[in-house]
C-alpha cells in the first residue's frame, strides 16, 4: 500500500536528518536508491 511506503520514507527522513538539515538536503544525502529501498521494504510481500 502506497501510504505505508510513504509513511515509512517520512519516518526514515525524520530519523536521518542532522540537526539543522532540511528534508531536501537529507533526501539528497540518502539518494534515490536509498529512498526506493526504504519504500519497497514497507510494501507487503507480493507473490509473482
């Protein structure tokens, strides 16, 4: 569910931000691959 994934990404950003760092700077530091991995981990297992 997308809401779960977005919520998990938001929680990771809150936890990973350095004092005084903007969310945008944190996202840049974590990188697209890190954000994508976090989002995918929050998704329920789906059989193919």
